[in-house]
C-alpha cells in the first residue's frame, strides 16, 4: 500500500507516469485498456505489461487477479503524487521557495496577472478560514 511520505518511493519514468495518468483516468483496467488509451504509435502489449509490473514493484499499482489476467488500479492518488513531486521540484530547482517558482513562471510568461490575482484570492481565502 502507498504511504504518502514514503522516503524510499522511487521516481517514475516518463512512460510510467503516462501509464499512471491513464490509470487515474480509467480508475482500473487491464493492460489492453491501458494500451488503448496510449497515443499512436502504440507500444507492444508486452512492453506495457512489463512497465505496469515494474510500477507494481515500486508500490504505485495494485491489481485484482482474474485467472491468469490482472486488472490494475493506482495505489497512489493523483493529489498525493503531485504533492510529493511538486515539493521535491520546488526544493531542487527553486531553493525550496514557492515564490521563486511563481516568479519563474511569471518571467516565462506561463502565468498571467489575472491568474496571479486569482492565486492571491485563494491564499487570502485559505488564511481567513
């Protein structure tokens, strides 16, 4: 079972993250269901099966057995995964400063003034609770 603050939780590869995104979307599914959701050119069934088994070993995916086939589901929520890796990214690339991260996105024109105002309103709303 996934533990949010598990320090030994391995980082997923880009392909594993893509598969986890699919599992979050479909909630649970067989390998063929995951393959169907992937963009063209679709990887081979066995490739996806191997990747999902690796994700299971890392603690991200669980399964229900139906004879020789498995139906997979995520063990980690999108929110928990996001929290863990956003925090790590902020720490690694922005000196553990969310202000530095927001400033970066503002300088890169990835966030508008209206969006910044909206963020300020959300923060003020949270502080007033």
